[in-house]
């Protein structure tokens, strides 16, 4: 039996997640960007705004690498500006989709090499794009946990509840 999740399925899921998060973040207001993981964070990103910038920056910079462009400096984007962060997310996703549409099918599984921090990485463009999408999914889940621990209640973002791969979820009315 052929079973498989496609890159398009992950794009559909993350696009749905982004729409839900963008709406929630706009309703919560810019102050939400300063919410922290407290003293037990990993030290790289202390506030929600920094995590958002990281999610979108990673997508932008990996696609820059794959497209052979100079790496975008996203450190100039203020983690306290919700609109600037959402604009970065829109731009990074647009770049990803344009890259996918233009990239030759014959090169998807041809390994490339690049340096990432102190690592030399060899991976196929397919693996890199899947990494970008899984990276985003993982960080949205981390943000949801941090916000829930602070008493906030972001909506459900589980794959099962998304429109990716079809299906339907309805609320059961209690008696």
C-alpha cells in the first residue's frame, strides 16, 4: 500500500497553521511578543517575538542558500514588531513557493553542500525543504506550550484538525 506525506501536504498544513497563528497573534496584540519561556529556555530565544523571527528567518535563509542568493540578514527585523515579523513570514513563504515552482525536478534529490554555523551539511534540496517545514511545525508547538503555561489558550493546531489531506472535524454539542 503506497503511503506518504508530500511536501505539498506539509506546505498546506503550515499555511493553515500560519493563518491561525497570525489571527491569534493579532488578537493578542504586540505585547504577546514579549512573553518568555522563563528561566528554563535554551538561551537562544527568550521571547515569543524572537522565536517568530527565527521560524521565518530559517525558512528565508535556507531558500536563499538553495537559490544561490546571499543570505538575508533578518537580525534587523525587530522582534517586537508584529507586522514586521508577519511580513517576514509572508516574504519567506512566497520565496519558498517560488523556489519550489522553479526548481528543476531532476535536481530535487541531488545532494548539495553548504556551511551552517560550525557544520558542513550535505543534503538534498528535498530534505532541506522538508526540514524547513518540520522546523516550523516544531517551533509553533513550542510556542503553544509556552503560551499555555502562561495561562493563554491558543487554538488547536493539530494536523488532524487541519484541512491538509482532507477530512472534517465538527464540534459535538453536549446535552
